[in-house]
């Protein structure tokens, strides 16, 4: 779900597209809380949409956590 819905703007491998990259490296300095907030509320004035219609707050946190950990694919290629 994240890959498809978010991938349309952030790239299929979440390495960026219309939106910025969402890889672990790119987000390393961003606190979990702000990531969850951006996902849940969107970012006003940018194309990043709010997902509160489709996601609950815990789910937004979960996605933020996954992003910080890196997707399984990325973990696989990490040393
Ligand atoms: C309509 C296109 C679009 C879709 C769909 C989209 N995003 Fe975004 N997203 C953006 C844009 C554009 C930005 C950059 C906003 C800005 O300029 O600050 C962004 C920013 C973000 C950020 C903040 C990154 C940072 O470095 O601060 C996160 C986290 C994020 N998106 C997660 C997601 C997730 C998770 C999904 C799927 C549930 C998603 N996005 C779907 C366009 C999109």
C-alpha cells in the first residue's frame, strides 16, 4: 500500500519523484513525530496530501517507523 500510494509521488523505491526521497538515509535526521504528523496531516502548501481519511494516527506512526527502519528491500542490500 505504501509502495503504491506513496510511490506515485515518492518513487516506486521511495527514492524520490515529485516528492522527496523517503529512504532511511534521507530521513535519518527527521524525528519520528514529525514524520508521522506529515503523513497524517499532509503538508499545507505542498502536493503532499493528508492521509487521515485513509489512515489512523497509529498507522501513520507505523509507516513513519517503517520508513526510518528502511524498507525490507533496502535492508537486504545494506551490508
Ligand atoms: C500527491 C503526491 C504525494 C503522495 C501521493 C504522497 N506524497 Fe509524501 N510528499 C509529497 C511532496 C511533494 C512532499 C514534499 C513536501 C515539501 O515540500 O515539504 C512530501 C513529503 C513527505 C514527507 C516529509 C519528508 C521530509 O523529508 O520531511 C513524508 C514523510 C511523506 N511525504 C510521506 C508520504 C507517505 C508515507 C505517503 C503515502 C501514504 C505519501 N507521502 C504520499 C507528495 C506526495
